């Protein structure tokens, strides 16, 4: 299976030939992959070098002229380092664009903490109007990217080397709990003892961790906007809720970035229902040994064993 980043490069190179207003702005990262596209479209594939603030400014400037820019580098260099430019050049100026990151929270541990960005989604949460996609498979990344190219809004697509074994539909969800909308959470498994929301590449580990447990599992590839209605429905508070459901709700959110990033959104969604929310994800403590991605997952309790221990410890017996 190709990686999400491989698929992004291939599909974006194809879209450049189909969409005359599309442009790609790079900061050296993935420049080799885009070399053929740059030769074919030298005025629309721009490499600004290792200048991340300029990367964002150039993309926003293109948007001001009516172009649809895709701005790409590692997450730590795309969101964290040039955050002021993201806030002002896109947000304050009111223009749209697509930020596509690579590297995730710990995809390349040998790069050290400077190449890790567990706080990227939480940081974007401080800004208005950003749609945030977290695909869990290259097929999902392609579908979400194509959707973003067709729009004019501000979109962040978070790519990772970690991926689920199988792709799932990223459009309208189905299941006895009902449709949750075009950006909603899809129902993967139904249960009565709680609800676990698996974000993007965390789904396989969540399914393994909850095997045999009487819990509902929701899958999210779009986390902003947050599917409040879908969570309420799954937690037994929506219009289609089972009459015999518990009067309260126990919800676990498993995210591949900073733990608790979506806890406030879940609390707001369930504010009219007695509830508890456990946010699982990457901890704040810096892990100073490089290791491998799988070791970082285990250290943060995001492997199947660690998730099962924390989920069963949180849910009522």
C-alpha cells in the first residue's frame, strides 16, 4: 500500500493538469516528488526553500488572486512554526487554502521533537473557520483532498505514515443509528456501555482494543467541524436514541495528536446530558529517545493493549 503522502503527491500532480487555478507551494519537503509536476507547471508549483513563514504568505497571496493554493510541508513547519502567518495571512485576510501536512505526531522519531507536531490540531482550534481532516488510509486522504480542491474554504489535511488496513467511506455514514451528515462520524460498531470515537489512523487499534466490549465505535476522518449530533445520537441523546439507553453517557475520544484536543467539543455536544469524557492521545511529556513510531504509540498508551486498559478502566463495569 502506498503512503498517504505518496498518494497526495500523485493525486495533486494529476489535479494540477485538470484544475488551472490550483497551485502547490512547497518548502523543500516533497520537492523531489513534485519535480515532474514542477516541470509541467513551473508557474504553479513553487518551492520557496526552508522559509516556512514565506510558504504560508505565498500561498495566501495566491489565494488573494483567486487561485486555490495547496501548501505543504511537515506539520511542525506548516502549523506551529508559521502560526502567525496562518492566523493573519489566511484568517485575517479572509482567504481560503489547503494546508496538507506530513509527519503527524511522531512519524519520523529520528528527526527529534522539532519534527513532531502533536499540538497542531489544538493550535488550529484557536482560529475560526478551519475544516480539519484526519484520514486513516490513503484512499480516504485522496477523497478528502479532492473534496477540498473543489471548495474555497480553509482546510487542513493531516497525513500520517500510520494507517488503517482498510479504507472506509468518508462521505455520508450509514447504520441503524442513522446518517450523521457529509462530514459526520460513521458508525463502525454498536453497543450500550459507552461510545468510543476513533480518529483517523487510530481506528484499527481502537477496534482491537474494544473487541468483545459492549461499546459503540464511531470513526472520524473530519474532526472540525465536530459532529455533535452524531455523538449525541450514539451516546443515546439524539432523536433516534434507544428508549432503554442509559440516562448518562460515557465517551472516549482517541486521537493521534494531543490528548484532550476534542474533549471540549464533546462536552459541548453533550451539555444537556449527564456525561463523562475521556480524551486519549499523545501526552504532553516529551519522549527524548528517538525509537520507532510503534514505540511512541505504546509509550503514549495508543497501542491496542494500552487503549484497552484505559478504556476498560474508564467505562462502568
